[in-house]
C-alpha cells in the first residue's frame, strides 16, 4: 500500500515536471516570437520617427523614437535618435538623461559621448562638453574610424571657437591638420577653422591644399578664370581679370564692418586699392599686374583677419596670391 | 511507540513531497505569469495594431467587453477583478481551495480584458493564477487540506516574483498581504518558490528590469520635506482611488443581477471613449511609468494621466472586468510623484533630485496607500532600482501615505472589496493565524463570487 502510494507520488511529480518542461519550452517559443514582433515594431517606429524628423516635426519624432526605445531597449540607435529628437525639440535635460542612461552600459562609446557633448554644448556647459568631446575623440571606435575621429575633432574645434577658446582650438586644429582627410572639402573646412582661430597663414595653406587636392573643387575652378597671371591668356583678359579682382576685394573690404585697429587696417587697404585703381592705368605689364595682385592679396588677407571667412571667390583670390608667391603680411 | 514512528515517517514524507511541490509550483506559477504577460502583449498588439485609429480604439474594448461580459457571467463567474482578495479569502476561509477552472478562466479573461485596453494590471490576476494552479496541484497530489492551503501563498509568491521580476518583494507580498503575517512559517517555502520562479522567468525573458531607472538619491536633507508632501499627496490620492473604486463598484453591485452580463461592456464603452483621446491610459501602461521615472514627461501630462488613469481603473475594475490594481497604483503613483517632482525641482530653494526620483517614490507611496503593503513597496522599489539611496525618502513618504489612507479608510481595499461581496475576512484572518493552521476539518467551500 505504502509502496504503491510512493510510486503514485513519484509518477505525479514526474508528470508535473513533464508539464512544467513542456510549458517552459512553449513559453520560450512564445517569448522569442514576441521579441521578434517587438523588434519589428521598434524598427517601424524608428522609421516613422526619422520621417517625422525629415519633415521637421521633432515632437512627433520624439514620441515615435520613445516607442521604438520602449520596444527594443538593446538597440542604442533608437536611444540616440530619441536623444537627438529631444535635443532638437529643446528638451535638453531629458536628452541628457537618456544618453547618460545609455552611457552607463557603454562609457567608451564614441557616438554616445559625442551626442552628450552636443547636449552639454547646447546647455552651455563648456567643461562637460569638452570632456565628452574628448571621450568621443579617444574612444576605441574613433581610434579605428578616421572619419569619425576627424568629424568629432572638427566639431570640438568649432565648439571651442564658438566659446572663444582659441588656444585650445588651435592645438586641436594642428592635430586635425596632421590627421586631415585627403579631400578638398576637409581642407577648406580646416582652412576656415584656422582662419577663425586667427591662424591665417595656415588657413591659406589649407586653401592651397584644397586646390591641389581637387582641381574640380569650387575654389580650384575659380582660380584659372580669375588669375590675371595665368598662362596663355590675351593681355585684354589679364586686364579684365585684374580689374574684376580688384572690384571683388573692394566690395569685400567695404562690407567688412569692424572696429579698432582692424578697422584702420581695412580702411587703409581699401584706400590703397582705391588709389591704385584711380592712379594706375590697368595695363597688362608685369609691374602693374604684380602690384595689383599684391594689393588684392593684402586686401583679402586683411578682410580675412578682420571679418573672418569670405565667399569662395575670396578664398580663391587668397590662393592665387599665395600661388604667385605672396607672403603673409 | 511504533505508531508514533510511523506517523513521524509519514509526516517526513509529506514534508519532502511538499518541498518538491514548492519548487514545481514556483516554476509553474512563474511560467504562468510569463505566459500571461506575453499573451496580454500579443493580444493587445493583435487587437490594436501598431497605431490604431480612433474607431478601433473605441470599438476594441467595447466589443471585447461584450464577449468577456458573457463569459464572466456564464462560464467564469469567479474570476472578475484583481484576484488578490479572492486568493486571500481562499487562503483564510476555504483551506486554500480554488476551483481548477479559476486559474484558466482568469488567464483567459485577464488576457482579453487587459489586452483589449482596460486600465488594469496583470499582477493581481497572476497572483490568482499562481495560487489557483498551486491549489489545483496540491489537491491533485492529494495533500491534506492544510498543506493545500500552504501551497496557495507559495504559488502566489512564485507568480508575483515572475510578473515583477522582484523575488524579495513577492515573498514579502505573500506574507504581508496573502497570509497577513510577516513571521509566518511559510517564509522558506515562499522564498524557494520565488527563487525558482525568477530563475525560470529570467531564463526566458532575460534579466531585464521592469523599468530603466537612473541612480537617484536624496540630494539635500531638506528634500525630505518635499518627500513628506509627496507622502501626504500620495495618501490623499490613494484614498480617492479606494473610495472611488468602492463607491462605483457598490453602485454596479446594486444594479439588478441581470445587468451583470452587460456591466463589463459599460466599462468597455467608457474606456473606449477615453482611449480615443488618451491612449496612454491603455492597459498596464508601464511604458509611460518608465517615461515618468526617467523624467521624460511634462507636468501637465503627468497630472492629466494621474487623474485619467485613476478614473479609468475605477471604471474598468468596478464594471467587473478581470484585472488588477497593482499596475494602475504604480502608474498613478509615478505620475503623481513625477508631477510633484517637477514642481519641487522648479521652485524648491534647495538642490533637489530629478523629477524621476519623485516618480519612483510616488510609485511606492501609492502602492503603500492603496495595497497597504508598505514593506513590499519598499523592497519592490529597492529591487527595481538596485539602489539603497532612495529608500529613506521612500519610507518617509510610504508611512505618511499609509497613515492617511488607513485613517480615512480603515478597512484595506482588498478586504473592503470582499466585504462588498459578503465575505468578511477580518475575524478569520485574526482568529486563525497561519502559524496555527493545520489540516482543517471544515469542509471545503467555494468562496462566493467576487466581482
């Protein structure tokens, strides 16, 4: 009797374990399916959020990215997108919280640190922003990915310049120049940043580099049609180009509103050019061309120092001056 | 002498069987809770789709409630509401007897009601499902009635542990709420079941916490006053919830019995109408709790959601649908706390924590005020955050909320709900403590239907 009961109890327990195991595998299959649906839904919400961002609806995008994040927490793209949307809609605190939560699990992630830097920058927290920029810059991903590294560094430089920290910006720029991508756009961007940082010589070097790297770039295309000393062009054309270039510089100097010593320099350069154009007959003799070109370069350089970057034609005139041996004043 | 030795042997064997059953019940209760959670999610996804239209938002709860109303009246009359009071009644008054159809009916009705958008929680039903399965298993293996009774809180703890991913809080809930005694001798069994259940749950769903909560702490000692204010507000909101729930449910119960079949549909119509304008109050709503905990919601939104969720839950529950008040109390608390947090964070003359910290404390505060399980509340928040730092403010707010709620509503809401169904739990609860509970000679009787 006792043994029968024992056998019965064991059989019952075995049956229960069997049921538990069956339900376990069934539940696991169901969980896998549910996870698949969640991942698919998250991707759909993410796409909707991107579409909302494209049409400029940051609030709708925020809601969509939130839904994506809630359905798939493991994909950090969604949280990053949410943070960007929150930042765009002005909710900086929430954006930072979302990013910090993400950073808990990936403190060395370049993207997260970069986004945090942008958020801190938008908040006006310079030390935090610089710290996050540097974290992004020295993250393993940035070490391996040159494009990412260059992008982060240029953003850091722009941020430092925007906050008046020229010294640190210049040192970062030197590093950026050493690590620069071999393309004209990067060289022009670097040149612009160098000029913003007050290092005009290096700025012009970057413009020259841009022309050499990409003969089809905008600046490069402007040079052969604006250079009065270009080879195999008729004298009439040389005179026309010199006159046109002088007008460009005059226009640039006239529009360069500044104060103090810079204003004096701008005024002086403008007067020199005005005197040159009124007193000198614009002929194609080498002296006139060389003198005119020197004045154009000096005028552009003065405007660059006083009023920052100009238009592509201004950059092209600077490069023309440098190509024909003009020295930084 | 020989007889005594045989009795001893039998007792030992019964004990061994009980231990083995504790593990099995923990695993099965955990699995049922996980399955229940997944089924609700998939049903909701199936019924509403990814972004439902206004018509669909209105029709789904209305139509589903017509169906569940019929089933709840004709097939599963004993699975309305939360399931926690019914489980308590079964434990204290019926030797743990819960009909076999109850866990299955609760599963089906809970999935349909919560999945169709009713503002209700899944934890209460999980508790009843776990307890019901435990009771069924206990009877199937022919345990003595006292042992079947002991299995009920074990199943409840296992289910709650898996539903919340909070094993310690689940044990405390079983002791504090179901048994009503934190020193109950069933502590070991509930712990074993809870651990077994959580292991199963994590092996299926992974060890992801229910909410993503940043580390919060008390930033300034003066903040304790702000948390005290939160405790008072939490107490008042808890009171409003309990009073509102009991009043409206009383109203529904006074309606002719023939209307029982359409009462859930009345709730469905109201919820459908609310969902058109405020889909955020749908179902369990943990997505929005998570947003409040992370400070992603605005003040106006949180105040609105707090009021609407409170009203929606009262309507859903009172009209006799199947679903719990655990999750809604956390939702309402997070919104109330978050709103107070925004005000404190904006106007306090001292440094304060982010609004999310207040949402977290608010969550525990409402839980303590409504469910009246303060220790469960504290440990639940601790298990969710894995951080001790917020516990002091939480305890301050909890105690105040509990005191206010208890003062103005002396009978706990679960007991009051049972009382509305003609079940007086109090004398049995006090006279027959679980420590003394043994095989009972009283006949098994079914707990009257609670709706």
